[in-house]
């Protein structure tokens, strides 16, 4: 491995001049050719789950194939990404525990690369949209600021990176009970809150990508209680809680790279919150949460009316009425589980 110079340990800033086109590496800004790309969804994912021809509808209503989603990357970046993909592929064959053992920083970078590819595709399409989106990403100043902070942390794909006394994002790895789990692969995201979720057979990964671990702290007990095989309907509830918590997050961290010195081998980041006296999360509103939960539960025919049958206590399938974690293999539950 070539010795790093201090210049190598300076973050690349594509926002200076909005250099997001296909002619520059998305991680380093180096000029690249038309063949210098990496797939947003790795080739091993496409092969294992037959994703290449799967259609995706973008915000401007155009339809693209998953295989056509690619981002420009210089040779050095492509090699580091290939190494990361190999590690994820091997761990994914062993299941949730092996993925969890890779560490949150590794999973953050892997999921972050896919999120970046989707987000930047949507952003670039806004310059020549098929149909103008109702809420353009580029017109959301708070979102652009979040994306800038996220992009700095994504530099770990280019060069070894350390995060001083913080984690770049909240990463959750869940295990799906196979009894009624019929979906080997799925992904979803919320571009406005930088949340990404992907399912690989029994493993379900959910991440908030620029919250410096704040959602993870808020979800600490629920996540600890979820360390068991979960019915897919319970995983949907967990995801609803994460997505809604990310929606309530009221701060955008400021990310600062430390000035590199000769002999340094890592890019080091510090993170600060602008106003530590302010509210980190906006107030929880049952009406908004239950809407999100009902949307996640739509495929199981659980309606909003079911969710809000007790307005002060929205329906939960993760917990019993006593507050203990609920064991659930079937939905609707069989008489012995009811």
C-alpha cells in the first residue's frame, strides 16, 4: 500500500462547484472515463437476488433498472469498494450475527455507498426531470446540509477513517424468523432523513446515516429487546420506530476533519452539535407515528384504525401489554399465541 501524504487525508469536497457529474470520481474528484464506475447495488447482490432487471421508480417518475444505477469511481476507490463488498458478501452468507460482527462503521460505509448512489441519481435528475418532483431535494436547505455532513463521513470508503468519540450513524441488524418470511431481498429508504434499510435473507439492516448515533441511543432498549428472531411484521414495526425517530431528529451535526500531519495513516473526524442546549428530538406525536406504522404494516392488512384502536397507546407487536418482548411466529397469531 503506498504511503499516504497529508493531502490524501484531506476530505474531498464535491460541493465546491457541485462536481457530481460522471467525469469525476465521487470519492476523490479524480477525472475518470465512462468505464470507471461501480454499481450502486453490488454485482453479487444483483446475481444472488436477480436484481439486474428489477425496475425502480425515481422521484421524477422515470423507471430505471437496478443494474443501470452506477456511480463514477477511480481505480483506487473501486478496489477499496470491492474489498468492502467481499467482506459483506462473505458475512451475509453466515447471517445476522456475522454481519453484526463486522462493526457498525463497516456497515455504515456499505449502506452509505448505496444510499449515496440513489440520492445523487435523484439529485442529478432534478436538473432535467421527466416530471418535476413535488418536493425537490435540491430546494431543501436542511437536507443538503445533512447530505454534506454524510458525505464527509463517507470518505471512509476512500481512506481509512476514525471517528473521535462518536459513531457516524445508527446501525441496527435484525434477524427475521423464517417461519413466515417469504421475501429474500428488499430495500427502502427515506431520502429526506437519510435512512436506509436492506434485507438479505434472514438479516435486516437499518441505518440512520448522519445522526452520530443519536437515534441508536434513543432506540437502545428497543434494539436490545429485538435481539431475537422477529416475525416480519415485528421488523416492520421496528423500522417504523427508527424512521419516525429519524424524522423527529432536530439537529444536524457539524463534522470537522482534523488537520493531517506527516506519518498519519487515518483521516480523523470530530463531530459537534451547534446548540447543545436545544432540543435534539422534536416532540413525539402519536398521530404522525401511527401513520408511519400503518404504512409499514399495509401488506399485513393492518389498518390505521387497528393501530389507533387505543389512541393513547398505539398498537405494538414487539411488546406484550405487560411490556415484555412479544414472541410471535405467525400473523395473524394462532390461538396459542393470541
